[in-house]
C-alpha cells in the first residue's frame, strides 16, 4: 500500500510498530542484543534509534504551527511517498548516515528486562508520534515544513512518509541480516 493521506500513514505506522514488536519479541535474547556484523546495530539498537527519531519528529509535530512557519517557512516540495523513499535511498547511497544524536548507545545489560524496556520505549514513542500526527488536519501537512538531516526541509506530509518508510527500512534490514536467503 502506498500511503497518501494522514490516516494511511497512521495505519502504516501502527502496523509497522506491531510488526516490529512481534518480530523483536520472538527473537532469541542473544539475537536481540547481538549485532549481526561488525559496524552494524543489533535489533535492540535499531529500536533505540527509531525511538530517538520518533521523539524528534513528535517534538516537531507538537510545536505551534505559526512557530513552524516562522522557523522553517513553507515547504518547497510536495513529493508523494515513492519519491520520498527514492530521495532517502539516494541519500543513503551517497554515504548519508544517522547523525550522532540518533546513534543508539550500546547495550550493557542484555537481559529480558532490558528487552522489555527497549520494546516499551519504542511502543511509547511510536504511540506518541501517532498521537501528534493525528492532531494535524490532513490539509495542514502540505502547508508546514520541518527539517530532516539528510533530506533537508520537508513538508510535514513528506516527513510522515519518511518516518513510515524509515521504520520499515530498519525492520526489513534487520530481517535480512538475521534471515539471509
């Protein structure tokens, strides 16, 4: 499904959260905390990264809209979901990486209690993000902008599309690393 409106993104985010939670909870504890290769994040790290990015997007969505207008102006692009995905993939292919503030800290306590805390943190962040996005009328998503570290200034709709794809991208990456064909 290619999302178009706010409600499509909200459904997609909820579905991806459910998929991530089910997948991560079913992993053996060692696999949840072990990086699949040097320089890669463990599934726990991916979830911590997503929690950090969700928090940042939620903060942006929670700002007063007139302040967003003053700070970031009107969006200069109105790309559909596939174009946002293509732009993000191109940024990654050009060497783009997560800024340090979104790099998860290494896990030092690989226990079931820590896994539960990681999953709970991700769930709370994902729910807060959806609640913040749900407060935006669909039409307002195209009239306000927020910054993105790799993609520049995006419309709020484009940032919502990115966030949905970003969660899927990380889930698919973990699945591919742990279940090579």
